[in-house]
C-alpha cells in the first residue's frame, strides 16, 4: 500500500512539470554545444545539442536554470 501511494505522488509531480525548450547562445549569437543546464538547487539537468538547443522539464516557471560550459 505504501509503494502505491508513493508512486501516485510521483506521477502527480511529473504531470505538473512543464517542458522548457530553449537555446544557449554565445556573445556572437552562435549555439553552444555541450553546455550543462541544471535546475538551481536540484538534480535535474541536461546537455545542449550541437546547435545549443535543450529541453528540460521544470516543476515551476519561477525556477532558475544554471548553465555552464567550458
């Protein structure tokens, strides 16, 4: 019974997150491939594609995204 309740809560949390699809650009307006994009204070994250594009599900529109690249 406990496992069912935990699984139900997880499904609700996932259903409420919204996908953010953006592009990470440098100062010249070119996409940055391989940049790390994470939610500040969280564990969810992704990496940009060859053109700097990424998609990440965020639980709240007010979340801060942290972007880092070498």
